[in-house]
């Protein structure tokens, strides 16, 4: 089941034993949300449903009326009202962190006392450790990020002076490779299924050409074309670097754009009704349908998780193609919009490993052939 409770989400196993997550809100149609609770795909869809059905629960709904001044309850209520939370965090991040904060205040000590009834200054590292016990490595990381942001807010307000989570470390897990990186066979299979002139094909060429994130890809359109280049500000870095990316439109993408029928929408990617997708999640779900229809099968990864080929895997493929072409780290960053060299060095290292391993095997083959012929 889900590792944390989200407002209006009911998780259950269906008749086939598959875990499903359904959004249920009084007066609205039930909607099944795809993905894993906490994942970007899931939280984008969840947040979109919240906004469509009246927004998240108000602060009063989470217990503001029963708070006492100076307690963790009161601190959280103030934090949720503050710009540090409302404007400092992305909407999807807010939706993920609110239930974590709710669980934090409702967690109980061995004596049965709620954490929310205490002052933050009384919370010790052992209390944070107890809170994380039994959770997966990724869940622990999310909880620690959430609590540390709250604690930083409390320190700034003078409600405590020390961060009790400072020395608490999350579990170490098998290093995940994340989303499946697309390779030539998967790209060819997808292209064979979707020809030029289809939105599905345009989506793939857009990802491969500019390495955009899903949120940016579904918004990019004619207004971003400037003299053979696409220029836009990535959504993910609007609050940090606010960088602007300008990337040349390559022939494969230009061919896909030229083959599309003319429409009124500003965005390149449109839904079945010729209108822009309502959200990144809606576009992501549609792209998942295209991948399934193209016959791209799930893969069992080294960390034991089964993953599908999805949009973000094409962003990774674009970075790897640049590395194969001999691009430097800063050059890849200029296309992908990554903020640090370490983030793109992964792709360079993978390509370099392949190259060096290939060279090593060539030398081994030459040596074996030399031995077989008995030549000196």
C-alpha cells in the first residue's frame, strides 16, 4: 500500500491482486491515478485532481482549531500558511509534503503522547529515528527533506535552535538507475509504430532533440521558435537558477513539425481534441499509452523494481546521445539544463566505459587471434 496517506486517495488491491490508487472526493467522479504514490507522475496527477475538485484541504481542516500556541501543531499550521511553503515549494511538492507533516504531528511516543502536542525543542534525534522506522530508503529521504524544511522555518522563527534531524541518516538502498533509458531498438520500435504527422511521433522527436523534461515538453510551442531555435525557461529551475535555454531545431524534429497538420493551439503537442494537454500528468499518461501501444515491454531492473519506457527515459537518451557524439559536460548541460556537472557526468562515464570496454575486447580478440595463428 501507499507509504503515506494522501487526502481523498483510497489504495486497494483489485480482484487480480493489483494495487490501485483511486481519488475519491464527495460530489466528484472517482478517478484511478496511475503510478506510485510520491512519484512525480503520481503527484502531478493528484495535484491536478485536487485543483479540479476544489483545491487541497484548508488549514482549518487539518486541525488548526485544536492547536495550542508553541506546539508542533501550531508550528505546522503557521508553516502551511507561510510563503516558505506556499510560494517556496512547487505545487506537487506541497501535495506530497502535507500528508507527511500530518503524520509527523499525529505520531505518538511510547507513552502515547502525540508529537503535535509537544514543542519542537523537545524533539530529539531518537524521536526522528522512531518516526522513520519501517519506511523504505526513498520514503525516509522524503520525510527528512520535509522535516528539515519545517525545522529550518522553526529556527528562523526562534522556536528552536538545533535541528534534531541533523545527524539522522536514511537507509542506504541499492543505487537505482531511475527511469529506463531508451536505446536504439526502443526508439526504432516506437518510430515504426508512429509515423511523421502524428503527435506521438512529434513527442518522441521533441524529447530526443532538446532533452526537455515532461513539464516543459507539453508547453513548448510556436511562441518558443526564434530563428531556427527553441528558446524557453525550464519549469524546474524557475525558483533557483531561472536559466533560459536556446537550442537549435535539428532536422529530425523539423521534419516532425513540418508533417503536423495546422491547428490553432500554440503548443506543439495536443490531445485527441486538438487542444493543449491540461497538465504534465495528462500528457505523461497519454505518452505512456503510446509506449504501451508501441509494444514497449516493462523491464526488471537491478534494484528489483519493474520499470517501463516513459518520457523521462528519452531525456536520458538525449543526454547519452550527446555524450556519444563527444560533447563535453558543459555542452550537455547547455542542452539539458542540468545545474551541476555531476548530474551529466553520469552519461559521460557510461559512454566512456562502453568505449574503453570495447577497446579492451578488441585488443583481447587481436591477442587471441595472434595466439591461434602462432605468430610472434
